[in-house]
């Protein structure tokens, strides 16, 4: 194979690959993915093992620094994050300016972008210490920023972080406690959330991660790059699919649970309807994350003795679609977003917050890629080419001469 990184654009040769289906944008040592076999590994560790044995903060460390932390490193990392969970008091006033019904993803990307107004030292990318602190700040503050966006939508007072709690417990506390009433954290809830965050933590060059790398390649600071990634994640073809998927399952349940009708609709290209939470650019067998989430979902609902009609609709939909020639031929399987929403519902998390949870989970992956890119001395600004299809040269027309 030709090493195209050596062709410095002077050949006049351009590869057109719309949607970057077969274009590698970088070398990376973070995540391995085999779409044919349904394999996903972070830094060599199978996702199934991490989901069963690790916790989200440890997985974040693994993704960002390349190795599982020893006891001392783990303690330092955890306490470093705990030190930064509060947001600046002046930042709270931002929330007064947002409309009450603002989407929490819009709030999340705005407030994360604004972190660089409060921590201006973060803009010096040569200051390794500052970059390191920015990493801690982001991981620590994202759940706080997210929970405040929910409190804003409810018209409730913000709840400060409680650093005696674990990462996931703390998020649930900030979401559901009120000054009038403590929130008793169910360990099953914290465990389910922990698992969801781990399986979302990285997925190599997906749309939002590529966005973070793209923005970061101009030497934009970490906060600006992550804020852009949050915007990319919001779309329903990417992270926004978890919200769209639950809305779809609700629609089917309210329509008598007739899944066959919706499978037929998804095959009809005229109406633009797709089965949300189905299909993936890379997985052409099964999405290992969906398998993990499905079983966690079943476990949680059984434990809580909850009978969620949406879980039944989802299972039936999966069964019918997987028997259908259209889905078989195109290798369309449930993806990570198919069952995650049912778990979030069981935890009491509102639909508008689903993609926010995805962002909290994906954050370590974004940071790891941004860091890997800057550590690579060969990195150049990402700047794709195009095939121009517009007009040939023409002379300017005065206004009175235009038809
Ligand atoms: N329902 C019905 N048909 C589908 C679906 C679906 N969910 N997904 C793909 N197809 C069909 C397409 O219409 C196309 O059919 P054709 O060959 O007859 O034209 C074929 O399968 C290939 O689909 P593409 O859109 O070309 O595949 P691509 O790799 O570009 O897109 C994507 C992948 C965006 C995930 C797509 O499958 C989709 O839209 N799924 C629904 C949204 C979703 O769940 N997104 C979350 C993805 S996972 C994540 O980001 C966390």
C-alpha cells in the first residue's frame, strides 16, 4: 500500500470517499474494532471484561493514559477528579439565560465551550500541566453541568456535588436530590449507569470523535474541541439515536405494539423512516455493546420488578427485524442505542437527557484521541480536499443585468 501521508498534496490526485466509508484518517492505539466479528477492545482489553470488572473512572484512565492504573495512580486520578466537581459560581448564572425548555445537549456544548473563558491557561497547549488539569476538569465537571441542565428544566435548585459519593452515585444525587429531600441511591442504579458509561467510552473514529480530532488539529484548546464533539454527537444518526429510539418505541407501543407495521415502514425508502438504534457503519454482524446492554437491561428490570412495555416492544422489534430479508441482506443489527434508553427510563432519567449521558460516557474517548493526536509529531491540520462541481469561470454581472 502507498503511504499517502507522504503524498503532500502535490500530485493533484484526490480520493473521493463520501462519508469516509473506507478512508482511514489516522493511526490510533486506543480502540480496536472488528465489525465483522463484533469485537471491541479498549487498549487491548475486551469490552465484555471491562464491563464486568472495571468502573468508569478506571476505564477513563485506561483510555487516556494507555494502561490500567495501579493503586496509587488510581487514587491520584480519582482524588484529582473529585477536586474539580464544582463549577465556578459565575457559571451558574449562564443557566438563567437559557430558556427553560432548552435541549440539555445545547446547554452542555455551550457551557463546556465556555470553560475556556474561565480557565484561560488551558489555551496554551504547550503547558502540559494545564492540559492535564483541563482533562480532570472536564471529567469532573461534565456530570455537574449536565445535572444542572436537568434541574434548570425542572425549575429546581441546583444540587452541589457530594464528593463522598462515587462518580455515578454523585451524578444520580445531583439529578434527583432536592434541598427538601435526600435521594437514596440504589446501588443497582449506580451499577447500571456505570456499565452504560463504560460501553460508551470510546468507539474509534466515529463522527463525534473525528470532530474532536478535526477541531483539535487546528490546535484549538481541549474545551473547544470537546464542545464541538458534543454538537456532533447530538445528531439522531449518531448519539441522538438513543433519544430517537425511545421515542420510536413509545410510538409503536401507543400504536398497539404492531412492530411488523414499523419494520415494513423502515424498508420503504419513500417515507424516510428508519428503525432507530438499528444498523452501524462498522458492525456488520452484531454490536457487542448492544449484547451487554440488553442483558443488563433484562437484569435491572427483573431486579426492580419493572414491566416496561417498551422493553417488550424492543425485543419483539429485534426478533421480527432480524428475521427479515431486508435487514439480513444489509447486515442491520441493534446497536448500542437500541436498549440503552430502556435502562435510562428505569433509572428515572428523562428522554432529553439520554444523549447527555452518552456524552458523559464518550468524554474519555474524545480526550484520549485529542491527546493521542497532539502527542504524534506527524500530526497536521485535518483538511480534506473536494471535487469541485460548480460553475466554470464567469464574469461578474451588474444588478441591472441579472434576470
Ligand atoms: N432502518 C432501515 N434501513 C436502514 C437502517 C435502519 N436503521 N440503517 C441502514 N439502513 C439501510 C439504508 O437505507 C441502506 O439501504 P440501501 O442499501 O437499500 O440504500 C443500507 O441500509 C445501508 O445504510 P447506510 O445509511 O448507507 O449506512 P451507513 O453506514 O451510512 O449508516 C447508520 C449507518 C447511520 C448508523 C444507519 O444504519 C442509521 O441511520 N441507523 C439508524 C440511526 C442509528 O441508530 N444511529 C446510531 C448509530 S450507533 C452510534 O452512533 C452510537
